[in-house]
C-alpha cells in the first residue's frame, strides 16, 4: 500500500486552538474585518485570491491595481486601477493588520449591482445596493 505524504489536517485546527491569550484579546477588541491582505508583486492567481483576501499589486514601487473578490455574494474577481495615470483610479491604504481602506467607493455593474466602501477591511454598503446582496 502506498502512503501519500500530505499535510496533517489537524494542523489548522491546532493553530486555531493555540491562539495566545494576547492575540485573542486583540482580535476581540478590533472590529471584525471582511477583507485583509497586503501588497503583492504580480497579479494574484485565482487560487491566491480567496474570499476575504485583498491584494494590491505593486511592482517597482509603483502601485498598479487592487484585486479582491466581490463581497456581494457572487465572488467575482474585482480589479481596480491604483495608478494615478489611469482614469478612474483608486487609492488603497493598509493598516497594521493588513486591513485595506479604499477610496473612492466600488460599484459592481454585473448581476450583483452592489456598491460599497471598504474601510479598515470592513465592507460598508451604500444605500443603492439592493437588499438581496446585503442579506447574504
Ligand atoms: Zn458580486
């Protein structure tokens, strides 16, 4: 019988339980974040762009684009330009926990038709977003 070496699935659970008290307190104190991530040097592969990830492509010190999955329920990849030479373009700021703040707001024109701001990793829905997507 051939045994395949694979990562022990228990690992993920063990780390969860092994969170230090200090870290748990910090996580409890800070507001829940929908999105977190950081800078990456090239465009993320679909596998890297998991729900809840927010990645900003920066190469040669120049911010290119921001990539994340639509928080409105469809999970579609959203990409926005970060270069001032593009019109329109967005600005992204990450806090110490990698929670992004994006300006201006993001509007999805696909089936989701959602419209939101991202502030410190939290998705704040605009009034013109249909209830359907906000309920989720
Ligand atoms: Zn969507």
